[in-house]
């Protein structure tokens, strides 16, 4: 009889190989779960993102110039009362490279985001560091193009890191409306394109400079905005920033611009327009008042009104004021005389 066939032995997989394989499989599984979780979170944040609207409440910054002035003023004086009252109002925080340079701006935004969580509010920042900012006028300065790209990239990274917080970005006030006087619209459009690309993200609502109703006619302002090529990449335009025009006039102007620009949206600065304009004066005009609180008004075009220019900060060295952006106690007292 022939020999019965004996089946061959199965080779055992060494235990270390099994352990290693299990570890690799577990890591891959966890990584997959993390990726899916991240995608689900991102999708949820995208779907839950809502643009600003009436009743939007922005952060009351605890490191505003008003808050610092209130802490330093003599207690019981009109200057202290005015500063304290203004420090308690939700107001846009202005990011400038002079105060918040590239190595510090991340921390500033992280602090504002933490305040937003504590206050159940929206972060609102004005980005103000454009090359040749203000064309050499009272707020002259800004960064060179490369530094501006780095600075705005850092701002964008910090804003995206606060993914759970809604963000409003007022991008470079006066940059477009002032461009014809500076002869630099093409250059400015390029810088703004860099900023928009760097800053945009989920639940980040960017508004470009739209001047105000007493500056450029609507058709002219619409042409300036359209020429930037950016209107399709932002939420809309910011009107009356640092100015004093009546809210009703700005609403009408917003609707004119929206009709000319295919339905763009707007926000309106009401921080210092309580007494309306003083003719054509824009630099520290006397007799002005704070306006209606942010979030008070809006419609299908105007997302909301906000306090964008911090009341009490000077427009420049004019009508007795100090350098632009400097805290001016006299102005704070005058602006709040009917409110505090």
C-alpha cells in the first residue's frame, strides 16, 4: 500500500507580527474615525453657520482703549464715567500691525474668541494694516506687501482656529472709497485679494469698504467695488465706518449699491451718528453723539447695524484731537452726554 498523504503543517504567524498588525489596524481605524469625525464636525459647522442679522451681539472687548481709560481715569469724573460707559458697549476691535503685530495677533484673536464664548457673542474685528494705509493722511502707515500677506495669513489661521465662534471681519475701512484719491485701486485690489484669500473660512463673514452715502454716488462706488473682482468672495460691504451719516441715508445707499451689485449685503456703522453729520466734516466734528446700539436695525439687504469705530478714539489731529486712534477723553464725554 502506498503511503497516506500527510497534510503539511500550517506556518504560524509570529506573535510580534500579529501584535504589530493589530496595532497598525487599530491606529488606522482610529485615524479613520478621527477623519470622519472631523468631516462631520466641519459639515455641521458649515450647515449651522448663519450670517449676522438683527439682534447680533458682538464682543465687548475687555482690552479696549475705553476699558483702559476707565481704569486710569480719576473715579467720579465725567471722563471716568464716559470711558466706563463706552467700555461696556459691544464694539468692533481694530486689528492694526502697530498694536497687534504678526507675532501677537494670534493671541489677540484667541482672547476675543474666548470672550465671545463667555458672552455668547460674535467676534467683530476691523483689519486695518493695508500697504499705504490712508494714503498718508491721519491714519498713515500699514505694512509692506509681503508683511501684509504674512499678517493677514496669521489672522486667518487664528480665526479658523476659533471654528465654534461666528466672526465678522470689516476689511480695511476706506481702502476702496479712498483709492481714486490715491491713484492705487489696482494695487489695493491685489492686497485685498490676498487678505480675503487668507482670512475667509467657515462662519467668517467679510465686508469690504463701501464708503458712505455722502462720499461717492452709488453708481461710482459700485464701479469701484466691482472692479476689485472680490464681490463674489465676500458677504458684502461695510458702510459709514468712522463716519457720522444718518442711518436712514445709509440704508437707502445700501439698497442702491445692492441693486447695482447683484444683491450684495451690508452692515452699517452707527457708533457715532446719533446727531447725524456736521456738514462735510469727517475729522472730529463737534457736537456729535453715539448712535443706536449695534444689532438694532436690519432688513433684507442690511444684515445689521454695528458699532465699528470705537467712540472716544480720535479721527486724527484736527479740531483739537490727538493722533488718529488715540483715546480722547473730551470726545468720549461729548459723545456720551445724552446716554450715560
